[in-house]
C-alpha cells in the first residue's frame, strides 16, 4: 500500500498530474457527496416527513358522497322522427357541458340551503360541491365533501334534485317546455370512511419528497461549501495522494508527542504510517538524505503538530533527524516541544550564532531540533539568503531526514524556497477548516512553478473504528479511549 502511494508520488514529481478529462459527476461521486453530507440529508428528510405528518394530522377529516344524473331528450311530440332524435341528442350534448357551472350557482344551491336549513351561503356551499360531466357522455356527477358523512349524502342528493328542477322548469320562459330531463340514476350513499386526509398517500409523498429535497439540500450544501469535508475534495484540487489521516485527539493539543507519551495509541500508529510512506520518497540527488518540507494552506491547520510528531516517529525508527522551524513569521516548534526558543535559525542566518550553538537534542540522541528564534523583520530575505542554502546543504549531508516546518502557503510561499533543493512537499489540510479557494490558488501557483505536492496529511479526519471492531486490533482503540478518559479525569 505504501509502495503504491509513493509510486504515485514519484510519478507526480516527474509528470504533473493532468486535469480530469471528464468533469461530469458520476454515480460514485454523487454517493460520496451524499455520504459526506449525510447529516444534512437526514435532517432535511426528517423535517419534510415530520411536516407532512403534522399537516396530515391537523387536516380536518372529510367525507365525500356522489350522486349521478343522466340527461335525456324529452320531446312533446309522441311520434318523434329519427332526425329529431338525432338533433335532440346533439342538443343535449351541447347543453350538458354547461351544467357543471350551472350546478354551483345560487339558483341551484339556495333551494338546497333552504331545504336542509344549512348555516352557509351559496358561495360557501359551492366550495363543497364538485360537478363533472365525463367527456362524450350525458352523465352529470355531483360530489359533495363535508365533515359529516350523512350531510354529504343529503346535500349531494338535494343538489341533484335542485339542478334537475332548474333544468326542467326554470331555464326557459314561463310556459315553455324543457327538452332536457335529468334523472337520478345513482343516489348518494353515506360514506363509511373519510376521503381526506389521505394518510397513505401523504406519507408516501413525504417519504419521496423528503428524500428528493434531502438530496438537493446535500448537493446545494456541497456546492456552496467553502471548506473541505473529506480527503476526496483535497485530492481533487491538489491532485496528490493522501499519505496520512490524523483524527482529533486532545493529546495533540498539548506539548506532548503521540509517539513519546503514548507509543501504543492509534494516533502514534497514524504518524508511523506517515513515516513509512515518507521512507519511500526519493532522497536528495547525490545523498542518502530525504528532505521533507511541511506546510499547510492556512493557519491553525496542524502543520507544526504534524511536523514534530513525524520527526519523533522517524527518530524512533533510528534515523538521524533534524527538525527545522523555518516559520519565522510565527514560530511554534519550541512551544510545541516545550524547549527554549530564544535562540535559533534567525541568529544563524543573521550571522549572530553558529548552528551548533542553537541546535538542541530532544527525546533521543538522534533527534535534533533547530528552533526559529525571535521573529525577524525580514523573514523572506533571510530564508532566501546564501547562508540558508549552505545550512540546508550541510544538514542534508549529515542527517537521514531533514524536516522543515514552513509558513502556511497563503501567508508566504517559503516552502517553494526549500523545494529547490529537491525533496518531498507535504501539505497538511484540516477538515472543516481548510478553504477550497486557498487550495485552488496554491495548486495553480505550484503548477506555474512546475512543482507538485508529494502527499497530503488530512488533519481532524473522521474516526472510523467499525472496520476494526471485530478484529484483534480493536484493543488499540479501547486503550485510546481509556487514556482519553484518564486525561479528562486528571484535568
């Protein structure tokens, strides 16, 4: 696994990664986005489904009853010819299309209100009545909706009777004979079950709608998100392999190192994994030393914590290691290791001290640390000076590993200065903090300078213990949890 990762790194150093030929989103990409924003999807789904259930529960229970009428041609002449019958049928078909609107007028509804003593006006009753004429038929269907099932049936029959009466007696001048007769062929029945609310339909709609809206919310959040959420977003922008994942742990916030204070913890194993991956990187030309430049996109992303822990992991393996704090703008290695940082690289580069005067041993005889010293007013000038090149060349000739902790790339591109010597560039990115915009700008700058990132360390990575729960290695995580609890009790 490590060899494959470093093979990818070596290929990336010689040939800068090309952009994806196809930028369209695949189904796998979609699943990755949904998994990344699963909480958003679930919350949205629950809210939509909950609102649907609440709306359905608060909706009044209503019942529906329907009466069916049939229209016939009523001729006053007993001996009706076939031509007259045909004309009568055509007349009915033309007239019946207006009956759905006629049935909802006050001429039809007011007699119903008076007969049944309803406490509503014609407009209010019209909102309860639905009248349809199926296409190419002479049927008229009158449907009434009410909170009382018996009332729904009574009103439907009464509206049907009133419509029939108006059509037969009131549509023509007094004394005229109506040619259309409406007969009730299917009286209304009292409904035994409510027509609304439709629980099954509404729940299914809530499930489907909640899922769709949840997916859209996840996609929208992914588009609008300014910070990285997982390693895939980093690798898509920087085009470099992930050589390490570090989960959040309170131990890393203090001055102690994982490999030193808790060598059996999962965190220590994570830094050893990075150590192994870096051991496959290419040494500086003509030497056996591997130069590792550690930087980050922005501030407070964990580059110094990563640098000191990698240095300790390398020294633990017996390698001769020099850790240099080259972040002269905001030095923090000395604070992280709890060592004297009053004198350091700044004094060496300004000619005020020699390397042997300021270099310090830490933990093991083969781990040396060169603090930054006081902040200088001309950090870029000192780091670009011939003295810095000479110092670095001498260090490469004496150590197996030279680790350089540099300023974040958004602050200064000091990392590029050290990459001239040849080596591995490690980018530390912190989940939920590193900005995508910064990564894109850094990637474009490195491409312009024909430089690539060797590997990415994802800080504050999601902890996934499920893959080890049924294995013999799960005791590492149990021990880690016990140590965390012990540290909290001490506080």
